[in-house]
């Protein structure tokens, strides 16, 4: 019984670490707007290079 509870705790911790690691706001480094073409934006916004980072405007 105790082994099952330990296993469940380990699974919860592993899932927490996995999902919190995926929640990063990764930005692409750029020099010009051409470097941001693969950067995905919401509909109506376009990727542009601002201060060396791709951002949606």
C-alpha cells in the first residue's frame, strides 16, 4: 500500500516538472524581420524583429 502512494507521488512530481518546463516563453533572436518568418503569432498579428527579438505586433 505504501509503495502505491510513493509511486503516485513520484508520478505527480514528474508531471509537474515536465509541464512547468514546457511553459517557458521562448523568444527567437533576430537581426531583421526575415529571421522571424517561422515565428508563430495569433491571427491578425505579424512577427517583427524588435530590439533583437521576434515579437508579434
